[in-house]
């Protein structure tokens, strides 16, 4: 349960903020005091409890502040940067910023960060980071470039992990986002590429983070109105390698997609986030609190005067610009429970409970970040520590996950599963994964509406599952007609029964192209089939036999006499793929799967004749693609081999020839296949003829030692 209390205005006088709003709101060295930096020339120190300013400082006319002022918690001084390169330090007694300490740096500054427990750090626009003391000792030191020239820093955060400072910043380049994590204790900079998920066509508008023992949880609010989460490991497996992490959907449509004004979000505690933005396209902007564990909206407050799309959070206060005034809204969040998420708690919030700070260090009793200055830790923090202290990493984690599967939401299960999979694998890992799949499938049977597709996909991609380990998995996927999951199973499982393989084939052949447009399919095995055989290439090769077979050539006189009505149609068949690329990728997964001919043949007889014809046309097309190059292979990653293509052609004809031969649409295809077989027979016949000659050559080679150093030999081949 969450509550927003009555708002109050921190400044009754409009601030000198430009169209971009404020540069920032940062905490001072006293819990109740905050530095507010506008987007012009002024920094103001406010005391929230008294709702009044304690001091104000401005740079000269013509100068402009370019990053928010912060407090050095070690010295009590304030730090600000103006005109990108000029750094100023001052304290409460100073009046004129022009007369305080000044350092001109050699590179442009993106942001100065400062939190309790460590010295401030300076992040430059090119990605380099320096400690304040080292920078002041040599202001004109050379600053290296960490990011590429086209990368732009979009967001950054500084926090403590295990008593050590960590800096994360997000960059954007041509719509692609990367996360850089700087660990100051080990001086390791790790880069993570944020892979696009369902928000492929959306633009990320806001970021926020939280930290636990193993992960940095990076949440992003995109222009489609949805919130996505990325789990970044605190200890990377390979720090020197550019690693990839996937963004997954956390909350759907919390604000209107493509909102005109800015939107923002911030994490309040482990289960609650605050979101700023219009809930509907035509509605006014609102401040809302969501429960991420139970996917519920806890409370919402309309902001009729509009906002700048900026939101700051310290302690139990939310700061924002409401209209042209800096507004503070106190809030309360209780320990997350299902009753509280549904608004059915009988009692109000316990007075001793308060929100966990954004910068909470779960490892120590005293918080090291902003908003965690209270002498007593929250009940939530205590409960979390007790749980974590009792957890035995691998065995206990799997039991906890199995317990979570029985009762929690699909999204919560997905998040917990990602955390579990990040744990170091044990020798019985494949058995544990099988138990997890069985647990998910068991709940699917008891709750028809429950289908944890993303979790199942994650489990399949561990590469430890097989059909015998979880036989019900493909059964559920077939029932749901989940072709993406079926394709993945066919690629991963080595022991799929022939009946299941044939069931997959039936679905792949029957599903419409319109339905496949909205489905994500692995296309690695498919090259650009739309440009299968170029006309110019065909013209150049009309006189060349491809592996002894040219589809344009007439090697069978009897055949031509019998089928000479539409010889031009045969050419059309060889120049275009009869199916769309996505369906081709699905069928390729079937072609590459293992099978026993004796067990597969009976099931192939149950496939409709028109689907058999379509499949044969595709297989024949693949053969022609193989014939285009000397290696007799298809382009792409792990495509079907020539032997697999030929075996499936034989299987389909053996099982359905009497049916296919009666279909008028299959007449030209059968003619092409007949020509193909006849050409292969001719090739074998010619090879048999020269076999004797090759044997004679081999004998001559064996007699080489009996020859003189120089000789002329004439060999006649008949």
C-alpha cells in the first residue's frame, strides 16, 4: 500500500528555469537541506521543513551553469560547473561565485557526482571519470576518450555497493543503448549492450536504478509508455568483453505512449516505483506509484499545471516542477503484500516503516547514500537481511524459486528466474532446471490462463534441457501454437519423438503468413530467399550443368514429349521461394531435427496433400539454391544440408506419392523432380564409366618408382 500526502510549494516565486526545467535537485550535508540548480545561472539552498531558501549563488551574466551543483559530504563545500569546463568550489559563507575557488579543466564535464562515504567524482562527456582531488591537483591533465565519438551520454548515477563507489552511465548511438559500469575499488570499467526487447521501435525517455547483492537493476521508461528492466551483474564474468544484456517488460502502459511532455520514473523501494506522466493521451499529467511485484497501481495524483518531466526522490519526499514552482510531495510506502497491493489492508501504515533509500547499501546497517540517514534501518531492510542471511546460495535458491512458481505472477517469476540463472552452475544444474520447468508446466495445467512464456524461453536457452527431461513442454507449446518456442525446442532438443516433430511440421505448414508477421522467429538459418536466383546469373549459366543438372536443360526426351504444355512454368518455379522467410526458418528447424525414418513415415501420411506439395516445392527450391555454388551448401548460419534436403524429399514422396500424383498443382513439381532424378542417374552412369580409368591411373601412380627421372607418357581414356 502507498500514499501520497498533501503537496507543498518549496518556492512560491517562479524559478529562472528554462524550457528544460531544472538541472537538478541534490541533497546537502544536512538531511533537510537541498541544492536546487536552475538551467540558467543560479543555485539555491533550501530547507524543506521551513519551506524557505537559506542561500543563493549566481554566476556572472554571460556564463551558464551546465551541470547541477552538489555537496562534497567530506568537506561540506559545494561544487558546480559552468560553461562546461569551469569548476567552482564554495561554502555557505561565500557570497559571490566569481570570487571563489576556480579550476579550468581540459575537457567538457557531463556531471559531478557526490554521495556520502566517498569523495566526489567528475564524469566527462567522453566517458572518462576522475576523482575530485586528483582533478584539482592537476586541472589541465589529459582526459582520455572512453566512448566513441558518436556516442552521447543520456543518463548517469553514482551509488555504493559493498561500501565501494560505483558509477553507471548510459550512452546512445543511432538508437542503440549501452551501459558502462565503473567499479572504483577494482578500477574496472565494464560495457554492456542493452539488447532491444519488445520495445524495439520505442525511444528510452527515462532511467533509474536500484542495487542488491548481485545485480544493478536498471529500469527504463520508453516512449511506448512501458517500463522495462535490465539486470546488470555487479561482478561481470568477463570485464574486458562487451557483454550483452536483455531488457524485459516490467510494467505495461503506465503512461500514454509518445507523450508530448517529458516523463520520468524513480525507484522508491524494492517493490515500488514513482512515475510521472499522463496516463492517457488526452489526460493531464499525473504522479503515480506502482507496485512492481504485483503489477498494480497504488495511488495517483493529478498535476493540472503540468510538469517538466523531471522527478527527484530523497528520503520520503518527491521533488518536481509543478507549473513553474518547485513542489514537494511526501509519500509513504508499506511493506509489499498482496492485500496491500490490492488496497485491502485494514490498518494504515505502521509509523515505524519508511521507504528504503535509492542508495541503500544492503550490506551494512547504516546507509551510505542519500535519504538513508535515519539512525534505525527500516523494517523492510531488516527483513531482507534476515532472509539473505539464511539463504544457502544454490539449493535454497532453487527451493525458493519453486515456491515462487506456485503462487507469484508471471513477471515476478521471470525476474526471480533471471537471478537464479546468474548463480554459478552446480553438477545437478540440468536436473534443477528440469524440476523448474515441470513446476511451471504443472501450474499451466491447473491454471489455464497462466502461461509463463518468457520464463520457459529462458530455461530452454540454458542448453541443458531435453524432451525426455520435460516431455510436457512441447505439448503445451503445441497447444498454444507457440511457433517460436517450438522452433527453439527443435533446435535444442536431441530426442524429440517423430510424432511431435510431425506435429510441429503440421503447425508450421498451416500457420498463415499474416500470423507470422507479429511473431519473432530465429532467422539465422535463412538467407535472403527473396532474391533466390538472379535473372542475369541464370542467363550466364544456361549452358553450364550444375552438379550435372540444369533445370532449364532437357535431359529427358520422353519426359518432354509427355509434358510439353507449359515449359516456361518450370523456370518460374526455380527463381522464387514458394514460402515467406519466417516460415522457411521454421521448416529449416524441422529439416535439421533428428528422426528415425521407420517411425516418421506413418505420421507424414497424415499431413494434407496441399501442405505436402508446398513442402516439396520448398525442398526443391532449396536444392536449386544448393546447386548455385560448388560447395553445394546453403548460405546462412546452420542451414539444412544437401543430404537432409534429399532425405526429406524421399520421405515425403514415399509417404504421399499416390496422393500427390493425383493433384494437378503438383504436376510441374513432379516433372521437375523427375528431371532431377534422371539427371542424377546420368551422372552416376558417367561416373561408373570412368571408374575403370581412374583405377588404371592409380595403378600407374603406384608404379612411379620404376620410372626414370624424366619420361613422356601418353594416357588414353576411352
